[in-house]
C-alpha cells in the first residue's frame, strides 16, 4: 500500500481551505462544476506470487463523454506483421512496460474525492482534486494515449500508420546504407520497438518515463502469447507467437471456476479427435437455456477459447465458432 500510494500521490492535490461539505454544497469556487467520486484500493496476488495494491477511482460514477473512452490497443495482426518485417529485414526487437503509465497524463475530467486513510492521516477527510489520469477513470486510457502519442511524434519523430494508429513508423538508414522503416507498437503501456538499433529508442523513452523494474529486452510475452525467437535454416532470426502458457493458464482458470461449484475438471488418458463428441450437433440442442449467471460463465469460457485461436490454436476454430453461435 505504501509503495502504491507513494506513486499515486501525484494524481491528486488538496483543495486548501475547504471541507467536503463545502464541496458538496458547491461552496468551493475551485470545484465548481466538478463531480464527486469515491476512490479505493484494490489488491491482487500476481502470477509470480508478489502482492500488488492499486489506488483506483470509481470511474463508473461520473458521466464521461463516449469520445474519451478509448486506449492504445495495437492489433494482434499488426504485432505479427511487425515480427515478419523484423525477420525479413534482420531487425532487432525490444520490449518494455511503462510503470504507472496513466499517472503521467493529465486528468481530462473535472473530479474530486474525499481522502481516505490511505492518503495519510493528515489528509483524511479532506477534499482532493484529481490532476492526473488515475486508474479506474474511463478517460484515463485516452488521456495517456494522447500524451504518449504526442511524445512519440514530437520527441522521437515517429508517425502513426494509417491502417493501425497504434503502430508508428520512422524512416532510417542502416550502417550499410540501406533505407528501411523502424516500427514502434503500443498496447496501453506495453511498447515494442523494431529497429537495427532499438536500444537508442528505448533510452529516449526511459529518460521520459519510468520503465517497470528497469527491464528492457527481447519480448518473451505479448498479448497473452509466449514470444519465441528461433533461427531459420538459412541462419536468419525469426519470431513466433505460442499459446502454451495461455492454454495452461486457461485450464487453471476453468479448474477454479468449477471448484466454485464443487466440481472438478475431468482428466484421463482418453484420446479425443476434437473438442466436441463426433455426434454432437449444437444447433439441434434442445436442453434448457442457461440462467443469467451461467450465461455469463459460458461467454467467459467462449472468450477464453476464442483468444486461444487468435494465438494459434486454429485446430479448434470450427468447434468454437459453432459453440459461439
């Protein structure tokens, strides 16, 4: 909690000389036209068993314009094409994760909140005005995207592509005098750089933003897929996206969901030629429809399977398409 709040404190500022009651009754000129929200801490245990706390805003309460609710989401196809371009042109790839990315961007909504004990005893109960894009706000993704986009264009000299605005390019020349395009791909706060000298670009990013754990290196995981570098028969490097870790994590998710109902995932050495019994026709299924909770569960499971297909498990594409219908 202390680690998170030490970083999150840049997101808000005290409204001096005012009480929360003054703010709620519109007696504070500085907060005129502002909406009150609640902020809270959420906790998680990550995949490597480290504990995580995050200070977030109740972004579901303010009325946020639809035009501010978007983020940087490079498409999976763009990532695969970038790997192909890297292999064809013998380019290197580096990845990094920008820490507390949203807190670098200004808050685009007029919002205040009453400080809780997590903000410190001296601040507790006082009105705080949000000045940075706190996690949880619907507009935070758009605010961060605009700021990072401006930085990419103005500081590094890249421009967004027409077909995917979250993949940027810049013309450069190799030491051998060959002209080519460097690529920079952004998925919220995850950055991929494809270049003959990606270190130089990452250094510029690191000077402006905090890179999580200071880790910059070849990608090992992106968009839920394992990323693997391998050599082609002619000696050139290439990259692949593999679904192994995602599928294993999905199986554990299903086990946990079943355990909540007191059930277990069936296992054994039986050989299946496909995900469905050969004589099953989902379009002819006349069993009772699911109730609301199971409808949500079913959609969750179908979503897991559909993303596995996106990551390469095309062997189950037909069956998942049938069950999606």
